[in-house]
């Protein structure tokens, strides 16, 4: 079966990329032909070095939009971006179309709706509208745009299958869309190959603290520095490819102390080796939709200490391992380093089995096969899945 997969985050090497890699691995393993679409230039070798994924059988199509390169007023740019969304998605004509970026708010603007959409919380649609309609002049200029965008977003209700990456995400998405998204959403946690992260040998003595997250401001690496101070040893590992991320790294290096080490764009095997030797995993992101790196750290044998925010609580459902602020986190980290929280590890290892890649692949492929089956029964060749209902 021909399957088109669209994602705009291939170049970031973050959680969204890991989901894309797992989805493509599942499709290739089931002998589907995969075309991977993205709107940004990307080297698929990144997947080999970062995610242990060989995509040599994948056809890559990069849809560049000249309009996005133009220097223009912010308001006109919004219209240009809307046009670009149409242009990017129009060429996709596979048997099944999977959109892994439904959270982009403009995800409903392609001429053909996807057969499967995988959701991560988008920007708050209500705030967005308030910003563009906040003066009489803006209301006069942008009301047609806001009406068109709202109608396009309403079309997302017509997508046959909606997957969402956590219970927290579903609640947030429905709130952000101001009740407009009424379609049923099926929970499908992002995947982790648990066995790949499980250490093959027991370390003699685990030491220190590690964090793993893209160097985006919302990941709150600054809070990590506040937590460890000048005492606790911390290794920050993360991806930095976007300009804002590289700027964040520069700022962190400017203020880092001798007990902090910053490692950027580390190959996945080196990351595993670090996790297998580290005692505590620290996670400080604001309203994390899920937290793949937390699952990987638990599988690697680290004690997770996470911020009490977002969907991360679905990964670590133990109150004693979560914190609201730096002082509380410092106390928990101290206990974890001393081994006083090790008794939670067996419970956590059992809990993360629900996040294994095999679970994701099974549910995802079932949806793909169902979509292909319904399409094959359509009266007209190429008829969209939603028309078969």
C-alpha cells in the first residue's frame, strides 16, 4: 500500500521526530511504500545517527514555499503562510495520508484531509484570534482571514481517525479550539523502544543528574541551573538546530558553572551510555504534552524527577517524584541521589510498558490498514476515506 506521511518537524530531532521515525519504521516493517513529506530541508541521515532508523527505502519530498522567504508585513505573512499550507499538501495522493502535524492550527488547510491525524497541543486558537482582531483596523483587515481559518479548522472534524499523544493533550486541544473540535480522539502514546534503552549490564555506581530535551526556552533549562546551583553535577543533553535553540545554548554556556556540562546534538548511542551511568533524570519543561525522554530515562534505570505540569504526570504517576518549583525539586533530587527513591523504580518500569513501540506500531498499523481497506471499497478510485462512511 502507498502511504504518504507529512510532518514539519523532521529537522528538529525532538519528540515529534521520534514519533515520525516510529511510524515510518512500522510502515516499512509491514512492507508499505512510504513517501515522507516535509516543508523544511532535511537530511534523513539524522535519523540514522539520532534514532537508529534506516530510511533508505523512504522517498523524501521537500515542499519549499517561496512566499515564506519573502520579507513582508506580519499580517500579509499570515495570508502567505495560509497559501503555503495549501501548496504543501496538494501534491499528496497516496492510498493513505497520515498527518503527524495536525497541531499546527493550519493543519486543516490542505485540499485533501488526511486519513489519520496525530495530535500534539497547538497554539491557543482563542488567543491567536484575539491578537489579530485586537483593534478596529485589524478587525476590518483580518476578519475575512479569521472566518476562513475558523472554517478550515472546523474541517478537522471530518478526519476519520484522530490520535492524541496524551490525555492532557486532548483536554488542552479541545480547550484551545474553543469547543470547535468535536471529533472523537483516540489515545495513542508516543513510542519508545523500551528494550533498546534498557542497560545490558548493571552499572557499578550511578552518579549525577542528566536532562534530555531540545534547547527550547519552554523546556526551562534555566530552571535546571537554579535547581542544581553550584553543587549537584548536571549534564544537559539536547538538540539545537533552530536559531532560537542555538541562541538558548549560547546563553546557557554563558552562565553555566563548573558542575554543569552541556552536550548538543549527541548521537543516540552516546546518550544511552550516559543514561546508563547516571542516577537522576531531571525534567523541567512547561506543560510537556507527554515526555518521551522521561520514558527513555526510566527504561535506562534513572530515577525521574519531573515538573508537576502537563502530560508528564501520565509518565510518572508518583507524587513524590514531582515538583512545582526549584526548592522542592532540589530536595527530591537530593533524596534521589542518595538512593532513597530507588524503591519506585520497579513500579515505574512496569508502568512504562504501555509506552513501548510495539503497542504504538500495532494500533497505528491497524488504523492504516483500516483506512486502506475502506478506500479499496469506495465506488470511485481514489475516493477519500471520509466519503466511504
